[in-house]
């Protein structure tokens, strides 16, 4: 397994890749896709984070990995401090998604303080449907249909946004978004 470099918004070339719309995986899940997912998971654990889309390591295919540890179905509050990017995983519970599609969204909304490995050290509140139904292919390439709530619902919607070239800061006001990017740039220059 290889750790991949995570693209970040402070770099113009990286940002251009992060803005791409990822393409569907054709012809099923192969060993090549599984090797990519293994790399992505290790990269995500090392960061550490709880979700990663392939485009964040520069591969614009509709592939996501996630590990919510034991917080999978736990009830959430907006003040929960376990946002992406500062996750500590007590118990590994990896999930793999190829060609995920959301088939239903609840009218009920939920606001959560999100973060992103491509926007390091920035956290802000994003409102999304509280529950979604989705279908995808798993690591073995088998079709799965599920309903997601809690942290799972937040995370899968955040990661699926990446497949459309959308970052969580794109859900914020333009002012907040610009301020987030300049903060990340400033931190990168200081490092
Ligand atoms: Ni993200």
C-alpha cells in the first residue's frame, strides 16, 4: 500500500483537479480499483480523517472510502467535536463506495460542523438532509442499497459532493469561503 498525497485548496493546480466532476467506474470493481481504495484508506487513516474521495488523491473516478469507527449510528449534536480531519478512530470499520448514487433525501435537515482533508484546519456548519438512501458497489463490486443517518449521512453527502467537484466550503457564503481559502494558503506558507 502507498500513501498518496492529498490535494489541498491552497494549491491552484490541486484546486483545479478538486473541481473536476469524477467519472463513473465502468466494467465493475477490479483489483486495480481495490488497490486504489486500499491506498486511499491508508492515506485517510494517516491524515487522519474519516472520509476520502478518489479525486482528493488526484484520481477523478467515482470512488469513496470512509471509516466512522464506532460513531456510525451514534446520535449527533452540532457541537460534536469529531469533525473530519481530527478524527480518532477507536475501532476500524472501513466502508468502500464505487459509483454511489443518492436515491432519496429526507426533508428534515441537519446541521453539522464539517471539515475536509483538502481544506485543512477549517471547520464550519453545513446544513444537509438528515437522512438519505443510497446505492453503490462495495469493495467486492456487489450492489448495496442502504439508508444513512447521523454521521454516516453527513459524511456520505460530503464525500459525494467531491465527486461533483463541490467542497464543503462551497456551501458557505462567498465571504466565508474566500476567508477559508486564504487561511489555508497562509498556513501552507507558514509551514
Ligand atoms: Ni472533504
